[in-house]
């Protein structure tokens, strides 16, 4: 329906160190993803994969949070691999 908000969800695979995101990514959703990424990294996953293919949209601010998260994880000796990142609108 027009004007309907697409809910955000994430699926975390703690065995593989990966996360799949679905729906519309807002800053709040990016904060949830940040917590999940950090938890996987702290549990020993040096490399965490974040698959954004299921996103139907994303706020620029949310994508900025994920970019900062990549830098923060790298500073802690890890790697955040973001797959299928949507382009930011300019």
C-alpha cells in the first residue's frame, strides 16, 4: 500500500559470523546492526559479513552509521564486509 512503512529485520548467523538485513534501514536499524556486528566480532569472528541485499531502502544517515562501523571494527583488528550496499542519494 502507498505510504506503508517497510519494517526492518535482521537475521544473525552466529556460526558463520554473518548478518542479513531486510526491509527499510533507518538509524535505529543501523544501531541494531552495529550491536550485532560488535557482538559477533567480540565472540571471535575476525571478519563479519553484513548482507544488505534484502533492503528495500535505506536512510543516508543509516548508511553513514554503517560506514563509521566499518572504520571502528577495523580499528579493533576486524573486518566488516558489507555486501549489496545501496547507493546513497546525492
